C-alpha cells in the first residue's frame, strides 16, 4: 500500500534564506566518503540517499543525489548492458525536486565501476516529470520536503498563509481507493523489473487513469510512448488525461496523432470532434469531423451521439448539404 503524501510546502522566508547559499548543480563527494542512508528496495536496486547533498537550486527546487546498487549479479549485468559499461557496479542519479509541484528533473547519472571508479557521466536536461507515488524518488521527496516545512516554523504563534494547507493533488491522492492503490503498486513493480516493458508502463498509466490521477498517468504514458510512439490506444488515453487537466490543445494533438497512426481507430476521431466542439469552441470544424465519423460508423451508441451533435449544432445550410 502506498503511504499517503503529507502536506508539503516551502515558506518564503526559508526560501529566501536558502537561496543565498544555493548550489545549482554539483558532483557528489567521493562515493565512499558520503554517508548514504538506505531509502528503498525496488525490484532491481537497493536505493540510498545522500542527505548531505541536499541543496536549493536557483529555481527553488531541492537537489539531491540517490545511489542505485543492483540487488544481484543478474541485475548488475542487465544495468551494465543498458548503460553500455561492462564494468558497471552501481550508479548515482542527481535530481532536482519541486516539492510544491511533486515533479522532478533528472540532471546527471554517474556510472561507477570497481573501487567506485567513475566510468561515465551522463547529463540530461529534459523537462520536469511528475513524481510517481510509491517510487524511490517519491520516498526521497517525502524525506527531504517535509523536513524543510518543519524547520521553517520558528515561532509557535506564526500565522500560516491561507494557501499553506494540503495541495489539491495531495487531497486527491488520499482519496484513491484501496483497490486502485494496489493496482498502482503492482504496476510500479512491473516497470521496475523491466523499464523497457511497454505493457508495464501502459498498465501503470491505466492504473493512474482509473485512480483519477491525471498527472501521474500522463507521466507513465510518456514512458510508454517513448518505447512505442505511435500506439493509438496510449495516445488516446493520454489525450483524455490532458483534457482532464485542461490542456485541450495537447489533448487534441494526441487524438490527431492517434488517428494518423491508425485510421481505423474511431475513438480518436470521436475525441477530436468532441474537443473541437466543447473545449475549443470550433463547432464548424467539429461538424466536419462528426460527418466523417458517420461515414465509418452508423450503428453504435457513439454514432447516435454524433448524429445528435450534428442535429443540434450544425448550421441549417450545413444540415441540408449532407442530405
């Protein structure tokens, strides 16, 4: 069972004080000298955190290093193949965590060999990604973010700002049913056992979809699409999550890409018309899409809905033109 995420926020006074001594990107001390603390055990690694590495970045994120040590020789060889380093023994990952947004940026991966000799240093500058609840990174965020919240309260009579309560995402997480939580944990374990398994990431995205956690579902679907970019079903499901978060243009782009990848996928065509009409207020374009839909499907419940949309929203001249 995934533990509930506590309320997390950084107070302005604390941010101002830490910003003065911010370190924006750094290489960890000698891995043998660092006091690593056990954090988690995944399906492939023992994960530890260097609490002494925590710094506040220029963008008000918390930077931290995590250490990933393979559980056994089989996992070590698998990681060695993934990183292209036969002498691989373990690796360190540098993250910048946004506590308020529950997202993180992966900045550096340091590959270590025998005697902790550095084999490679891989840099990354990708966009922030949602932290997946229950993951090692989520546990790291829980460990370092609440500590700052506690330290920021220096006077028991301090008055908290009106927005200092639980974030909407956190309240949503607490309401996830037990069955959905179990599905998420099970799916997470599958992705950890094989990060290149398309179906594992699809399953995780679907688990978050069913749990009404759109940000996490989008992140999981991103990983799936990195493996298979033209999977129309994943594109449709991620598009639905974009729509739920109010990102209508991105939702439309997903549905159009799904339609382009699979012309027989009627769900994507239906979704395109729906977003155009009811989210982007482009009724004329939606009517064109709906009519195209009816040339392919005239008997389903969806086709009856599409026909009712045309009857209700199409202009009179346009209605006559189709007869």
